[in-house]
DNA sequence: TTATTATGTTTACACTGCAAACATTAGTTT
DNA sequence: AAACTAATGTTTGCAGTGTAAACATAATAA
C-alpha cells in the first residue's frame, strides 16, 4: 500500500515542470502531463498551482533566478569585462534554455505583478543589468542610465530572438541572399566582435 | 435549403481568423471556434488549412503585408524622416496589433521557411528596413549595413516588447521604483525624443 | 480525542487538434 | 448530355486539455 500523501510534491512538480518546459516547450507543458510525469493523479497539481498560469509563473521565476546567477558571476574590477560577460551569459541562456526564455520574456504571462515572487526576481535581474550599464558608462544622469539600460536590454533580447530563428532554420536557407538570416548568421559567426561594437555604442 | 458549398470560404476564414486573433490573442484562436464564428462545420477549415500552424502562418503573412504597407508609406527625400516614420509605424503596429505581432515575431511558428509566402513577406519587410537604414547611414560596407539593420530591428522589437509590458501593468505599479517599468514609462512619454536619439546611434 | 485543515483522488464537463468516412458540388472527359 | 474525378463540405470519433466539484485521507490544532 503506497503512501497517499506525498510530502514535498510542490517542489517535485516544479523541478519536473522546469525539465518538461525545457524539453518540450511551455506550450506542451500541461498540468495533466506534469501530473503523469510526477506519478500523481491528474488534478493533484491544482493543490499547489491554482491555474496553469501560476505554474508558468513559478517556472519563469526559477528561470529569472538562474539567469541572475550566471549573469552576476563575473565580478571583475573591469566593468567592461563584467558587462560583456553578462551579455554573453544572457545570450547563452536564451539559446540553451529557449523554451523557459519564452516564458520569461514572452506574453504567456501577461501581468507579472500578479505574481509577486516573479516580479521580484525579474526586477532583481533588471537591477543587475542597470548597475552593470551604469558602472560601464560614465553617465551620471539617472534617466539616461535608465534609457541606456532599456536600450541594452531591448537590443540583446532582440538579438537572442534572431539567433534563435537562425537555429530553427534549415541550413540550406543560409545561402538564400537578401534575407535577415544571412545577416544574423554573420553576426553569429563573430559574436565576440559584435559584442565589442555593441558595448561601445551603449 | 441552404447552399452546401460556400464558394470563397478560405478568404472568409482568413479574415475571420485575423479578427479573432487580434480580438482574443492567437492562443485563443482555435480551428473549431473559427469554424463556429464562420458558421461552418467544425472541421471545414481543414480543407483550407492542413494544420493549425498553417492557419497561424496565413494570419502572420497578412500581418507582415499590413506592416510593410504602413512602413513604406513615407516616401520623403529626407531619409531620416523615412526611417523615423517607419519606426513609429512599427511601434504603433506592435502596440495596436499586439496579438498578431506575437504570431509574426514569436515562436508559435518555429520555421518560417516551411511557409514560402510567409517567408517572402517577412523578407520583404526586412528589405525595406535594410534599405531605409542604408539610405540613412553613409555606410557602404554591405556587412556593416546588415549589422546595423539587425541592430535596429532588434532594438525596436525589444522596445515594443517592453512597451507592451507597460500597457499590461496596473497603473499603480508605475510608482514602484527600481523597476524597468518606470524606465520604460519615461521612454514612452517621450517616444519622439527617444527615437531621435535612437536614430543618431545607428 | 476530536475538529479542522491540507493535500491527495475520482468524476465530470466543455473544449481542443485532427483523422476517417461520408455527402455534395464543380469541373473535366467522353 | 452523361459519367467520371477532384474539390470542398459534414458527421463522427478519439485522445488530450483546463479546471470545477465531490470525496478520501493524512497531518495538525483544539
């Protein structure tokens, strides 16, 4: 006779959800498939996540925490180095954890403020970016620092989106001229150089 | 006795899908709801769209065509004016047609090259952007023009994403400091000024 | 010990994508 | 004109989905 109650189902569901999300994409992550993969009844997850969006929010929160961790690894005295390292880690995360990335920065969760822990994790990440930008530039005006930070984020986020399109595309498409794919492929091949120029323009 | 065959169902399904997508978001756009709203049997759309993704692709294609249209309106001799106009139209489209925008630039359709008409429409838009950038800058090196084009798109796309987050958020959140929302709100209030500075940095 | 609460299961409903079998119409060939 | 074929519609059916409601059991508080 197996034990009726589980004990730490919530944590197990969450780690399982993270794995499934990354493996199959968040659109395939269903509450029922999650339950099945966790060997628990179909509707058991509802005791821990009131809606599917709440599950999404939990997965996204983990994503922000992970991303924060890798982005704040570099603690050099050279601020430029830190910024470049953060940028690389960001891109790497976006490409390696692309499905979780979608959840974090897509529109599946419309309003972050409905999920306080998610909101906090996302803001912490922004604060990291902002101080990296502030340290690197010699800007003092707070509004300009904000603007530069948003600029930087927007650009690198857009870049991740394009690099992912590049990954998705069949390789023979790379030879079709007059296509953004060709352009993004060139950047992809010299990402370090690109990032150098990127940083200079901040 | 009502007519069995419809005649131009495909076109009607498409316009209906566009409307529904914009109204409810593409995640709510189902083949069955589309059939119902078009007063036709549940599975009738399958005669015209083999899969749901094919329907998505058709909607996205229309989106690219529309966006191309508004972005290529401005035909001034002043290339800077054209570029700014295109940028504004892009942002406006992204904010007003945000659900279609998701379909166009999100990950719902993984590989554009599977849908030739979509691929062509998207490329046409890129070509417009690229020539606008080329005309504005005095850059001659083709690779640098490509890079500037990608840069420009990435940044403005990221900006649209952030402006949308701003729209989604309850207004009292605007007062919480140390939040990207505050920063993006400042940009939003002076979008023209922002775009001026934006263009200068291309 | 008993009452309450947290957490699990079962059942049920309305919805989804899509395949298969069937019906009707339009277009083409004889 | 008649007959065959292809295109386009309907009906039926299956497996999967989110989530609400009723029920069962275990952990905790009184």
